[in-house]
C-alpha cells in the first residue's frame, strides 16, 4: 500500500480491463517519473475522449459526429451489414480493406453467465435497420467463441423470416499456423470451410 493519491492512481488504473495490480503499479510509477507536460497531454486526451467521442446513432460504432465515418460514407454499400460485437472489431475488419458495406455494433455478446441477454445488446436497433427491406445480406462476424456463436445463432433465427441472406465469417486455421497446434474445433471448422482451388 502506498500513500494517498499514489494508491488512488494505482487503484484506478487497476480497474482498467487487462491491467492487474502489478501493471497498475508500473504504469503509476511511469506516470510519476514522466515529464509534467506528458502527464498533462495524457490527462487532456482522457478528458477529450469522454467529452467528444460518442457512439454512432446508426450503427453504434465510435464516432465524433452524429454518424461515424463509415455510415457517413456514400460509397459504402448500404445493402450489406456486418454485425460485430465491439467497435474494435470494426477496426480489425477495416484493416483488411475487403469489406465495403456498413456495420452494426452490438455492444457485446449474449452471455448468461455474465448476465448479458439479448435485451442488453443493440439487437432492437439492428432489427429496425433491417425493417425497410433495403438490406440484402447480413454478415455475422461475432467472435468464434461460445458467446459469439450463441449470439450469431440467435440473430440468424431472429432475421430468418425476413428472407435475408445470412452469412457467418469463415473460421479455421491461421496463416502461418501448424496443424499439430490447432485444437479440434478450429481444425473441424477448417474442414467445414474448405474451398475449391482453381488451378
């Protein structure tokens, strides 16, 4: 235990996801040893992100305006929506430069253990976006884990009466991976998702 504000800083840093007590202590002492101008810049960035950043009124992605840059871009295909769990997933998909449609951020995944049900996610907003019939394909890009699979299955059942084309991102072996290290589920999905080679 440290005195006063030092312990308060360590406690607050320790509340961040992925930051344990030792990491919180290291970060706190890094801040203590930093130049005052660097600390002010960090404090200003934290304050500004809370004041200026919001969630897109259309898709739920992080935005500085009413709509995020993807929803505001007229070149994006409004007929294809990719459903993801978190804004960080949008960034990951955008880095591939493969997807030219729009997104819908759920804000998590169905997880009964954590007390997160369908009503806690942005599913109603998704259904409202699909109601006018302009969307032709829904890509379910939730995480390939138990919660992500449950969420994808739930969404697929919800939208099946709408007659949409519902697809799921393929999953399987990573590039550069070795077969011997792949678990059974990953290897099984790689077999299910195999494709014909054009020679």
